C-alpha cells in the first residue's frame, strides 16, 4: 500500500468510572509533543461504534486487557490502573464500575466512534484506526448496524493509531489520544500517551479489543484527582454502606468530606500504586525507557464495536 504524510483529525472517547491513587510530587512533566505519522494513502474505510467497553475489576481482566505500553523488549504487559480498580471494588461495597459503564454505553450517553482504513480487512501491512468522540444519542442505540451518529465538533485533534492486520487481527501503536473519562458521574478529559490498540476485525465489527496507554503524573494530579474526590463524595451521600468505608479510608481529618489532598497523601493508596512507566524523556517527548524516571501510569481497557453510520472529520494536511 502506498503511503504519504498527513495528519487526521481524530479524538478518542473512553470511559473510566473510578481511579484513585497517591502520586509523588515531582516538577510537572512537560507536555508530550506530537510527531508526524505515515498514514495509508489508499484503502476502504469501515465505520464502527463501541457497543461494549470493559474496565478491569478482577486480576484476570487486568491481565487480559493489558498491553505492552512502553514497548519494553521483555514484552511485559502494563495495566497498573487495573490493579487499582480490582483493589477498590474488592475493598468498598457498593462501588459499581462495569454496570454503570454498561448503562452509559447502552443508552448512548457516551459514544465512541471508529474509522478503520485498510485495503483488506483481514491482511494489510499499513492500516489506520481513528477513534472519535460522538455526541450523545437522542435515543438508545440498537447496535444492529442501523444507528446514525454525529461527531462532537468540540473534540480535540489527535493522531490515529497506525498498525497492521494479520489474519483479521489488528495491532497498532504507539500513538496519542485525548480521552474522555467518566468517573463516578464526573466527566473529565485527559491525554493518553504511548497508546496501543489490538482487536479482531472484520467488516461486521471488532471483538476482543484492547486499548492501553499511559497517563502522566502531572495529568493525573491536575485533572483526575479533583474529579475523583468529587465522585467519591457523591458516593458517600448516596451509599450508606460504601460511605462508611470510604470516609474511614480517605477522610483523614474526619470532617465528612474527601479532598484531593487527602487522596494524594493516603498511605493505603501510596502502598497500592505508584507510576509504573517511563514514557517521557527529560524534555517531555515520548521516548520510553530513556531517563529511568517513572512518569506515567498504565491503563488497559477492553472493547467491542459494531457497524454504524456517521460522517468522519476532514483530513488536515499540514
């Protein structure tokens, strides 16, 4: 397949329902810089919508959804957030991750759209996979191929994932993506780096999909922790059983409110999780395993998709 350099307007939409961990307090990491990618110049475009998104809530799922985000030669799968999700769902009664996520997807409140460009949906050495944020659906999707969606015009621009298809299995990355995270009713956007994607693909959709990437320490502290604190406080108001456990665990000053500072300094979470990936070099560029500084948290999700109709954004030529 012939290739040429150009940028595509792409936006990745994901959902996470909970993430909470203590982090060190380094000097904020410079924002990662985007680099040009080589995209397929020819191919058929296949349009899909996510009909199932899975967060890992068991150790088995954590391993299943893990990908080698930092590209280390040992091929070690990475999914630190999966370990945390598993710990929280086991420790706190009443925290629902997957069921709430299923409802948000099935009712069309969160819409993730995909465009896969390939000459052959089974075997092709040069394939692009772009994921876009869709507008909320006016009615619940049927996910039978007849659904029509619209893209969120305010979604940011990201580069697509570039990879290959072998016997119907797509493997691609690394890339970057702005992700939309829905945590305990709190909507927040964060940038993922080192994004990897795998899935079994056909014209009828995708199965056994896995998407992994890294969240930098600075992104976590500035965007996720405030949303997490707000979400946990909502749980304490609505769930008497879970409220007692959450307040005992995170409300260190016993005033009935969980703050960002309390999450950040919580001794249990400091033992449970810390940044596990070195994805950026000293200048802030994506350059894994160069300076030995763990600057990012890995996460891995599962997904499936089915055919859908929507208008993809225009290609942006630099």
